C-alpha cells in the first residue's frame, strides 16, 4: 500500500513538473502583443478573421493528434541546388526556394516572401516539423534582398534564424502585419514597417506593397494567440500587380473583394498544402480545389502553388497537393498552364 502511494505521488509530481515546464516555455516563446486603436478586426486584445471564422482549439488539436492518417513523405538530403538568380530584373521574375519562400524580382527590386532556411519550423531545432527537402537556392547565392514580406508570425513563415541572417547579409526592409514588427525589432532587425489590412508601403513612385486580408490566425506561444495580425500582400506595379496570399483558409467574399480592389493580377502565389484533414484544416488552409477558386476569385492571369512539399505539416502526402491541383484544374476547366507548381530552385520570367 505504501509503495502504491509513493508511485502515485511521484506520478503526480512528474505530471505537475511537466505541465509547469510546458507553461514556462509557452510563456517564454510568446511574442509581444499588439496595442493600438480598435478596428472592425481588432477588439483591443485579439484580431479576428473576415467573417469571424476561427482556427480549431486545443481539444481539436488533441483529437487530430491521436487520429492522424499521414500520407507518405521521403526525406531528401542530397539535392542539386538551382542556379544563382540574376542580381536584378526589370521584368517580373519568380524563383521558388521552398515552402512559402519565393524570390520576386521586378523593376530592379528584389523581394523575399516568408523566408525559411532552418531545418525545423519550431521554437527549437531539436523538435518540431523537420525539413524534408533542402532549399532550392543556397542562402549565399541570393541576390541583394531589398524587401522581405512576412505574412504572419508562425514558425514556418517567420523564421528567426533566417531573418537574422538576412539582416546581417542584406539589411533589407521587413514589411509585416500589425504587431509583428515589435517582435522583429527585439531580434535586432533595423528596418521594420507594420501594415494594417489595405494599408500600403511606398517602395518608390512606381511600386507599392499593400497588405490585404487573410483567413488565418497568429501566435508563437501560449499567451499571444491572435495578438498580432496576419495578412497577404499585393505588390502594385504598372506592368501588372502581384498577389502573395500568405497562409489562409478559403473565404469567397474576401477573395472577390481582393480581386475587385487590387486585381486583376499578373501573378498570384496561392497556398495548396497542409489541407488534410479538412474538418481541422479548412478554417486556416486552402485545399488545391479552393486554391483554383481563389485563382478565379482574384482574377489572376498566372498562379503558382505555394506552402507544400517542404514540411509535413498536415496529413496529405508529399505529392498529393500536386495531384489534387491537377484534378481541381480539370474539374473547374482551368488550363494547367494557368496554375503552375515549380521545383525548388526553379526560376521563371513572367512574360
């Protein structure tokens, strides 16, 4: 009897210690919260998505974790990197690096989207979703980076190690949603600029970067859920606007409005991965079928799939987003050459 009591006591102490440590880590890794004026999507404490759609909560995360049906992935360590991109381009050129990281070159300006070069998308490099493929372009082969656009503060979109390397090597201007700049300033980034939805940053008299709504959420720890904004971006230019959707669920009214106010688009970068199971992922991640619907909603002439193939963040297999995208294009009678998927390291000029 005495032994049973001791075992129970030690079990309780271990569980309590684990929970206390988890709470401490969760508090420590939380990002600073935005404090600013109230708006239709900010209540003074948290931001909300258009239409009020919310990401699933803690108990749904547990349910998904214990009932996962994962597709097939292979770790690929050996890889032939892509050729170094040109130093600049007057015409619109796009290079796929990995995940949601693209190099956009236009009008002599080089823009990097949601750059991630780390081995894991996690607060720690010994745990969390690991990289399944190397980046398509070596960090050392990047041309001068003038601007970095960050869609939100999740680990697979705001990677601390990468933005610090970019600060040291290129000293770019970092454009981010409301509240995220404060966290990046803590990291030592010198030039940051936050935008609310529909606000614009003027690069020069010919190019502007505009923040647009997305249906997602934010947070890096336990105390900062939805305490900073998330967004997509429109790069406005006379030779055709570019849309980077960031990370988002499907909201037809929102995308139609983006197309009406900021389109049509010469190029749109639209997420096609991390979409299964739908009951869990649909509020925050679009499926390939919905990605094609976004392509049409925003009036895009040419679209490219993003947010797939690098980190196993959901239950679909490595190649499934590409296969499902082809089926969706056929079902919705959109030509395959209107919505590309690219190989890491591949670069194309949009003529």
